[in-house]
C-alpha cells in the first residue's frame, strides 16, 4: 500500500567569503536545474522579500562601524524571518527548489564569530525565530586575499564588510571550513580557485547527487 506524502521542495544555500564566486555559481546552478525541468526560486540574503531588501540596505551600506555585531544580528534575523515567511517556505511547500545566496551560516560567521563572540546567541535566535537549515549547503572555498581582491574590484555600493579587510576574510574562511565539519551531513566544500566552468561542474554534481538521493528516499517511503 502506498502512503500519500506531502510534496516538499529542496532548500540549497551557497556560502563563502566575499569574492568567492558563490553568487555566480548560484545563478548557474539555477539555470542548469531549470533546463532540466525543475521549478527553481533563486534568492539571496540579506534580502529576498521586500521587507528584507529594505533591511539589506541598512546593513550593507555605510560606514564599517555603523552597527554593532549585536544590532546586526537582530537586523539579519528580522530580515531572514520575513524572507522565510514570504518566499522560502511557500516555495518549498509547492515542491520547488530554493537556491539562496547566503543563509544562516553567514550570520554564524559574521556576527557569531568574526565580529564578536555571539555564536550562542545566533544559534538561540535561529532556533527561536527561523527553525530551518538548508538541505544542502555548497561552500565555495577561496583564498581570502584573492577573494577580497575580486570583491573590491566590483566597486559596488554594498562593500561595508569588505572594508573590514583581509583579517576578517581570513577568519571567515577558517570559520566556514569549521562549520563544514560541524554540519558535515549538509555541507559540500567546492574549490573556488579554478575557472568558473570547473567550479560549476562540481556544484552541479553535488546538487544532482543530493536530489537523486532525495528522490530515491521518497520513492522508498512511498512503497
């Protein structure tokens, strides 16, 4: 007898230091999966919903010392809550693949580790207000100096965190690699110090492997 199951989507996040190429890879993966017939929602953090985009402007522009780490944490959590309610959870409930450029792991790094000792507070707020981790996290690993040079070369208006310099990016890289070990069941580390196509191949393989396993698991539960 087959059991009826509620259709749920797949939540994929991209993480990495500034300039690692994760945004490019997120877009390329979304395009690839759409070409294979999947319904894909590509989004970003902070942002992704109208309210969260307003908060993004507050936290990513202006003087590097504009906000304390504690204030940033509250702002990012508010943005993420709105993003989850208005975009991510509805899309997952419809069975879509959601690809998000940064999620809670970035908050664990920027506010929880690199700019203060707030990891416990970050996790407590995440449990209370968000309560959801990605199904798969793709960490694009990159040398901090190379990544920072790329990031500064963009010459955009959202460079507040880049302005903290190489020291912060070095802490971030070490922290992300530590998170990959802590949450090894969902993390896949991709070498970002290669050409875009080579990185994209590894990203696509990791995503397709995850989706295939999920499909097999769903089929076995339905039997």
